């Protein structure tokens, strides 16, 4: 996708499974709902697209996105943001796959609305066979960034992407651990690279 004139880009290097990579976060305004999807009233709201480079080259590039959002209509607390068309899912990933692309363009008809997101690139601990046998349940964060907006009437003020620290990830640990405890997921503290055996 070409860079649009009003688009901001944040680049975040990372290392996962002995492979150096780059997350490219593109942030701009949805000035064409037909192009980006969503209803006509989505015009004017921020859009975010995070891509991973280089793209996947095999099992070692299995990784995902975990996003938590703090929204004014949710009581102003961070909650897991899962892909709504799939309904409730028993894992903490918004998107998971081989170097998956992540796109989000939240919008609302509410007169006033605050949307703030913490978005983390996360891998899974253990070996490939642990995953096949259903034992691979430790989420390991690699990096994170924040973004969002504040809406007051027709005025929408964007909050451009900013890097997050491992301490930001750790602050979500108690909530995530409680939210996904029944499914057996755990959440390792800090940011790190985990080489796949």
C-alpha cells in the first residue's frame, strides 16, 4: 500500500527466533471508507496498519498481535480487543499467523468517544511440538506501541503511535492472566526474543 500524504509511519525493529525484523506502523485518516472498509460514517476516524518485514519464511515466523483497548464506553479500563466477526475466542490474540498484518479503524456514532490502544507483537513460548500437542500456552511479548483518538462532537483528535516499554506490557499481566486463566494461558513478563528449539 503506498504511503499517503497525511500518513505517519513508526518503525520498530525486533528479533524473534534468531531473525531480525521490522514492524512498520502506518497511521492516517480514513478519508475513503470504500477503500478501507467500514460504514460511511467511518470517514475522518484514524486508521492503523501494522505490517511485519520480512514476511514469513516458515514456522519460525508464527507470531501474533494482542491488542488491549481503553474506551470511554467500557468504563475507561483496558480490556482485550478481539476480532468481533469471530466472536468470543479462547486465546488472547487479536490476529495470529505467519507474519500477520494488523489493521484497525475504530469508529462510532457516539457524540463523544475516547479510544486508546496498547498493541503488542507477541510470540508463543515452547517448541513447535508443544503447540501441536496443545501445551504451548505462554504468551511472550516482543514489542508494543500505543495509538488512539479522542472524539468530541465532529472533532476527532488523533493520538499518533508511540513505542511502549516492557513495563507497559507487564502492567497488563494481572488482567490478562485472570481473563485467560481457564484456557490455560500465561503471560511472560518483559520483552524478549525466544529462539525456537
